[in-house]
C-alpha cells in the first residue's frame, strides 16, 4: 500500500498511520485521559476521526501526539479490539515544538474535565516563559482571576499535588492549601488530616494556627489599616474573597493594648479613680456587686425630639432587618442610629465628681470589635467610703439564691403504665438512645449551643450564687460513633502542644469552635437510667425532648435481637409480634391462633421467633419512641397500612 503520510509544511493536515503515532510530553493533559474513552472509541468506529490530532515530527518516522491524546487512546483501543488495522490513517496536523504545548492547552481548556492541575502547570509554563496572567487570560478566553487561581495551585507541594491527582483531596481543599506557599506546611497538614480531605475549613484551620482572622474582635478593634500601617502582614485567600488573616498576632495584641490604654487615659482625665483594660470580655475580680449609677438631667425639648426620632428610626430598622443578610447596608445605618441614641442619653448623664474618684471604669473589646465601657465599678475595699459619701446607711441588698433546685416534675411519683421492663433492659435501651442523642448533638452546633446555654441558665436561676463561674463538665465514657471521636481528636490536635492552649483556641474560626463545642457538649450527655425512680422518669422526659428536637429515629440505630427478646417479659414479646407484617396479613382468626401458638412457646424459642418475625420491621419499645413535636403530623400504623395498600393497588 502507499505511504499514508505525505510531505507537508507544518500545520497542514495529513494522514498518518496509527502505528506511527506515539504520546508526547507536550500534551498538557496528563490526568483523566481515559475518561469515557469507550464511548469515544464507539463514536470513532461509527463516524471516523472527525477532528485532527496535533503531532510533532520526532524523527525516525514517528510522530508524537501533542493534542488529541484521548482520541489517540480510543484509536488504540479499537486496534486492540481488532476493529481497525495498524495502518489506519489518522488525520493529523504537524506543529512545531514551540507551539505544541500552547496549542494543546488551548484545545483542552475549551473542553470539559481537564484536571485543574494539568491546566495550572500549563499556565505555569507559559508564565515562566514570560507571559503574565493578563496575557494568558486573553489568549485562552478566561478571567485573570482564574489564571491567578490556577497559578496558585501550581505552587502546591509535590505531595499535595500527588494526593490531589489521586482524588484524595477535593478541589476546595486543594485551594485552601494555597493560603501559603510553604511546602513544609502543606506536607505537615497533609500528614495531620485523615484522607480523603474534603473540608477546606479544616485545611485553613491547620495552616492558620497562630494567625488571626480579620473578623476577630481585636482585628476589628484595631482596624486592618492600622495593623498594616504598623508593619503587619495581611494574608488573603485567593479563592475566598472574605477570608483574610493577620500573620502577626503579637503585633495585633500590642496595638489593641495601646489603643485601650489611650481610651483608659481619657477616662482617668474625666475624674475616674482607676481604669482596667481587657483584650477580651470584661472581668471584675475583687469588685463589689454594686455599681455607681449616674444622675440624669431632664432632656431639652430639642434633645427629646432628636431622641424620639432616633428611637423611631431604630424600631423601623429592627423591623426591616429581621430576615436581612449580614452584609445588608442597613446594619451599618442601624449602628449609626444606635450610637446617636447613646450619645443623646449620655450627654444628659451626670457623675458626682467626688464619688467617682473612688470608683473606676473597666474597658474591654466586644465581639464586634467595639470598645465596651463599664462605668462606676466599685472595688470591695472602696465600698464603705462610697456609701459614706452617698450618706446612705441602708444595707446593701444582695440577691439571694433561689433555693428551688429541684426540677419541675421531679416529685412526680406516678408509675408508668404497662408492663415494666427489667432494669438491665431499660439501662441497655437508654444507653443506645444516649449514644444516638450524643451523635445528634455532635452534628448540630446550634443544638449543642442551646443545650449549653440551657444548663448555664438553670444553674444561674436555681443553683444559687456562682462566685466564679464554676461551670464544669464531666465527660461520660461511651463507645462513641466514629464521627464524634474524629471531630474531638482533630480539634485537640489543632490547639494542643503539651496540653490544650488558649491562644491556639482563640486563633480558631467560629465554625471550628462551634464544631468542637458540639463534640464536647455531646460528651456530657448521660441519659442512661434503670427506669425505677422519679429521677429516672425526669431523665426519660428530657431524653424525649431532645429526641423530638432532632427527629431521632431509633429504628435506624437499634434493632431488637434474640438477646433482647430473651430478657423482656413474654407479654412484651407477644404484643410486639402482634404488629409483625406476617400476622397483619392474616385473618383475625388465624392471627389469634398464631399468637396463641407463640404464647405456648418456651422463652428461648419465642425469642428466636420474635427476632425472625420482626427483623425487617421498625418496631421499637416505648422507651425508644420519639414523641412527635407540637403541631407535627403523626402517621399511625393504620395510616401506614392504608398507604401501603394504596401503593400496592
């Protein structure tokens, strides 16, 4: 046969035998070449090669495929299947070495599913040859930001790149690694996190230890411009516009302290006897529970009119912002109006100059970065002097603790209705439910936060005065679900050196802290009980309430086995068997006969029969049934049967 390839100038389409084609390093696609290759082979078999391949003349009668690698693989598959011959003519365009990579990139960028790293490394090659991001973006019809993001991926450590290609890291997680160019840091995080790595948040948390997010209270208080003006470095996430970190936490704290000191100096000049500053929330060690209060002169007509207008505007803004997003510009307007209200009221306040010499001001930083001023704080040692100055011989009235520590309903001695289960069975059932509830709490940071606040509120109202915030947790040992343990252990790694460290904890994002809070709060749940005392019934009611909140379905987490049926009373087993689908399909006469036969069985035999008859059912003992929430629709057993019957029809 005649020679299939012909002499031609570069970039002229010629026919070249398949056997003459080899793969080229200039082909920028190195990942996913075999994706859907079978369907592509079938298309070629039916219609031929519709688009030419780009090849480089490498000498010796061979041509390297620089663009069209998947078509080349599909052709070789057809050859392997003996559907085409070795000399099958393939349309090719001969290109120069210099143009091969760029042509390959241009072709692949316009196609779906080119791996991000392949594209990144190709852009990096062009960048190294002198093309900037703007020039590259214009060549290939993409945005400059897209090119910059791909170039950032090209700077990942080799180990991270390899894991990314293997699918052990998602694209979002790989982007999070780009927060730093430090390959040692990349590899350390890669080693720390379990694979597959899917959470960009976890990667950022590991990479930003010691750094402070821009939404941190101190960062807002100092201001990014002031921090940068003092020589601080801002590190921005190329892939997330709102993610900014401050590298130098020590510098930030120094600037915050200096700003607080300036505010404190201004307050002392007003006549206050002392000031204290705190970078976090205010603390009042050694202070009396009483505070000085200012007198307030009557407002002038003009001041009152301004106050009424500002308060009306504030009410209108609050009503309009009930469902507003955080970035709604009306929040800024609300802050301005609220500051106006405070200014009007503050202008009318008067402090006694002789008395405030014995009192002070505690200045702290709120969560939103605003300075908070606690005026009129009294040290215990100054209390008598201030009382004398006020000419008040009245006794200081201190709030007494509410002595009613018992929970409502604690004394309810009503016995539960129905057959009582053995204590061991009740403890086993409530243990299973506790594990499920702990998992549910761990998965819901909102629920964990609500539960924690609830406990604190109960302690505040019913457990008397707390001299120092004596909140303590007592984690209860359980064979936890894997997810709870993993979240807890990952967080401990983030904040621990030799032991958990407060500074590292403060450096974590709110999302990371809430996730950890949920795990740690879940560890404190212990709703196991034997079901014999009023306290046990209180625990059961609380467990029911939690289960209702999370819509817990214990039928997905617990199944009655032979061991369970062996331990429970026979009446419980027979009642459960009456609900089995096998019996439900029988006539009433046959069902009664079957139940009578079950009743005559020995306990071990009955237990096996029950386990078999109910193995695919959703049957649960009453202790594990989640009560419906108020207003919820309840699908009864009869309703289910009717629905199933309708579906079958």
